[in-house]
C-alpha cells in the first residue's frame, strides 16, 4: 500500500507507481534524467571489493532503464570514531573504480556515524525519452532473458559458513562487481519491450513488479535458469538468507510451481541478488538479435528463461 503523497507533473515520466528501477524526469524533447539510490551492509569481507559491488549494484538501475550514468554521490555509514579509516578508504576506492569504469563521475556524498558500515551511491543518469526502457511495458509473446546467473545470496551465505572454495568465492564476487553496461548496450540495440534488474527482491520479486506493472502473466522454465555453481547444493543444505524467506512471504501467493520444480530451485528464484543481471522482455522477432548482441559484447551467461503471456491471470507467475 502506498502512503506517499502523489507526485503529479507532466515532466515526471516515471514515478513510484510501478516500482520501476529509477525515477525519470523530462528535461526537454531530447533528454530525460534518471535518479536512483541504493546502499547496503558489506556482502564480502574485502572492503575494496565491497565498494565495487555496492557501486555496480547502484549503477545497475540506470542501465535497466536504458540510460547512461552521469554522476554519483557516495552514501556512507561508518564507525569513524572506532573504525579503521583505511578500510573506509578502500571501500570508497572500490566504489570510485566502478563509477569511473561506467564513464561517470563522483561529485560528492554524505556520511553518518554508524556502528554498522554501509555504502552505496545516489546516481543520476540520462536517457533519450524515446529510448527509455520501463518495467511496465512487457507484452504477451515477449521472451524473457536473464543476463547473470542466480544464487548470490545463497552462495554468500555459504561463504559465511566457510563452505565455499576460494575459486568459487572469487568468481561470485567478480560477478557481483561486474557492471551491467554491456548487457544494457545489447538490449538497447536489440529493441526491448521492458526491463528490470534483479536485486534484493530476487528474480521472482522483480519479475512480479514487471507482471503487475504491465498487466501480464509470466511463465518461467526452471530448467533454463542460469545458476551459480553449487548454488542448488547450498540451497538444499538450508543456506537460505532471511531475505529469500521474506520475498516468498511477500509474493508467494501469486507464484505457482509445478510439481517437478525442486525446492532448491524455488529458493534460488526467491533468493535476494546483489548486483544481479538484467531481466529483459524482448519481442520474439528480436530475440535472436538480442542473444547475438549479448554474445558479441561478452555477456555469455545470458539465457532465455521464459515468456510473457495472457494465458494466466495478470500479475501471476507460473514456474514449470
């Protein structure tokens, strides 16, 4: 339920109504501004890598809307009175590296004293209005493409339990730190119907926002999902983050699983992702162009995982 006052302005192209990835404000016929913010507690032990991941996660919202990031503001919560300031410096360095990689600029920020470190960015981007990609414009017949494997929340839970080999831990950290810029470039060139990025609400939570906003149903093929190595094994062992249970409680009544879908795969689909991939809805006639572009730009783990349909009620998801 939305308790915020309505914001009405002819230049506000995207507000809070469809739970889209960024707010969009029209400047003129050629330019619209994108605004987003995201920050969280450390997901990995290495402070520089944490900064990279948090920055990539915040920048992803701009890419999901079809835009290009321009500027970023640091958001910092840190125990400066008792904490190691070198650790903070490494976090900020990691964030700056990703902002620079994105072709954007850090132009300031704000910090508060906090016993628990948190870091992220408020990002401003730009997009041509006719190239704006929303999460609420998917159409029946569209195919669904996911550009990064699932399972970051489950695997990082296994890391905390010291059950993950070093090579897999580094691979997952690198995946979370990877920008979605190349996937977004491929998407723009292929011509999508809709897009969202997969982050804290998990694949099913963000897909549900697309379904509700677009007034459509979604069907996912469980066997087609790209999965991080050993994620199903760790899920089967019960290494499920609290956020996955919260996601299931929040939307579970609108998601149906056929009998053959393993519980571990269900848990992975609810698993909160950190800096996950783009979930792209694309017309069938442009699907191959999208997949070819993704491969050309090095997004090699992208998979076709489902479709948009009017065969089931709007705002519902079927996993089979």
